[in-house]
C-alpha cells in the first residue's frame, strides 16, 4: 500500500504542538539557568550579557540557517521552519505570563527540559519541518548521506557546551550536558534515516 503523507491540517497541528513542547523545555532550562546546544543554547547564553530576550536572539541567530534551508532545501520546508522558529521565540518569551515556578530542582529541569525539547523537535521532524538552526544542517546531512540526525546534533550540542566551559560553573556545565544528552537521545532513538518517509523527502534540493 502506498504511504499517505500528512495532511495540511495534521501538519499545522503538529507545528503548534511541537513548538509549544519545545518552548516548555526551554522554559525549564531557563528556570535553572542551564544551557543546551545549538542556537538555543547560544541564545540562552547571550541573554546573560545583552539586553535582548531569548526569543529575539534565537530568531535572529537562526536567520542564516533559514537562508540555507531556502537555498539548499525545498522552500516549503524553509517557510515552515521559519514559522516554527518564530512560534518558539514568541511562546518562550511569553510563558512567564502564564506559568511561574517558585521551587524547582536543577536536575529535574535538565532532564525534563532536554526531553521536552527532543520530543517537540521529533514531532516537527516527523512532519518535514524543523526549528532552523543546526536542525537544518543535520537533517540535510541525514537526507544526503544517511547519517543519524540525532547523533550529529548530539556532537554539535556537546561541542558548544564544552566551548562554553569558561562561562559556566562545573555544576551548571554538567547539568547542561545532561539536558543536551537527554534531548539528543530522544532524537537518536526515534528519528532514524529511512524509517519514516512522509511523502517527499525533507531535504530535497530546490528546483
């Protein structure tokens, strides 16, 4: 039987669900002042030094990757990734109006933050979109060369965190690494090349 791709309605629901879950994960990391890999981690780090919100920094830092997606992948993927990145930026910056955590455990924030981000990204990947950032690069490399997006993302994330060592205490570094590992384990175990083919490939080169 020929595989049926997701409908437009299903993709829309997935985008709203995935971005909301990712934003929840970022919120947990923020509460414990933890970092993660990719442009998310870089944006969280920069919020300590510049007078801009996470959402503002996150979206601006992703612009080069949105351009890459537009030029090297199909335009529908690029446009949906821009929408996803914008939604995560807006939701994360406004969650404090609806949720307030008065007591939290940093280990719990690291584990739950990483798992929620991984789950949200997995939902987006399954519906042929991403958050931009290094997601675009690893999905492109997975499609072209068959390497695991989760393993590539994990390598990038851990490298970024290790490079941030001079700006973090050893405890914050270890907990941030824990969150990054949890995020990428979710992706590595559940998003494998060729296992899920929803219609056209994500990384199809633009005409």
